[in-house]
C-alpha cells in the first residue's frame, strides 16, 4: 500500500480548497431511527498516514482520562475550530502539534472526506495528512495519554470493521469497532475510518446499499458462523432496496442459503 494507494487518495478525496459541505456522516449511520444530532460546532481532525517503509500506518491517540473532551477514548489528533484558524486544515495541524508535537514540516495535507457529526455536538472535518518518518512525538499529558499506529492494511479491510451494540438512553445503539493490539478504535473515530474506506480509496466508491447489506450479513458474526440470524432495522421506505442489496451481496459472496 504505497504509490497506488496515494494516487487513489489524491483522486478520491475532496481538494483542500473545495471541501464538500453537503456530504456528512454521523454516529447515526448505523442507527437511522435516532433523532438528529444537536447543533453542530465546527471541528477538524488530522488522519496522519505515516509512510513507513514496512507498510503505511495511521496514527491515533488515547485521550487522557483528565481531559474534559472524550476522556480515555481513541481518536485522531484534532479539536474545535478557533477564531484564529485560517481553515479546517489549519485547525487540524495546530491541534496535532499541540497534542502530540508532530511538526507541520513532516506533514503534507492532501485532502478531506465526508464531514462527521457526533452525538456530542461537533461537525468534524477529517483531513488526510501524509507523514514522512523521522519525526519525534511529544505528547501533551493534559490531553493525550498515549499514541499508537495501526496498519492501513488492517484499517482498510472491512472484515476488521466490527459492528457492536450498547444501550444508550434506554435504547439499543450500534457502532463500529476496530480492535488493534489491545486498542479499541470505536465510535466517531471508527466511523470516520469506515467512511474513508467507503470513499473509494481502496478502489471504487462503495454503494451505500451494499454497505447496509454488508452490515446486515456481518452483524453478530454472521460471516463466520455456519448458521446465524441477523436482525437489522432500516427505515420502511428502504426495505425493498436493502433486501435486494442483501440478496445481491449474498449471492456474489457465496452466502447461498441467505434468507432475507
């Protein structure tokens, strides 16, 4: 994953001077029955892709338990837009340096992908930055407890995008998890990684109907069990479309006994 992947990124991502504002994703992608998110405050994160000779990786942080924003969670470096920031790229680069000490001279921002609305009230613009090795990190302990890298080959493989559930405000809520060496990349961060994969950086842009089919077939481990029942809730007007997508996906992936 190197030159070809970089070319696809540069082709598929939104140019930094023309970030699409109408395309948004959210924590509700897997939960269409939930209410809309609260008023969104602008924020930006950097998705640092490190061009390691042994395989490209992506840098994540584990938030300090003392920080008021998302304590203890896995995230990309970033934060809310400040009045002094020129744009989302400036926000992402500033926050990255403040949180982990990664200097701008090592980073080439190359594009953005779908903005992401969180249940905590932020509209996040994710920026891909290609990072040359040779940097030293200096973590701000007030915000970041640790940092780690996960291979892009792992993150860009949908087989590693687990769908789990939890109770939230008395209702069942679904979310993505990507477990890597003791770190659970989940929630909004995992949702943004998933959206990057769906953007087509690994090939063709993914049809959202097929995504729903893949979720339905992979939920509760159906892809690895000889017999499994999957319950998946969609909006009534989408039932026929999703049913056909599930059947098409199942047939093409040899789920010959799939019943929808």
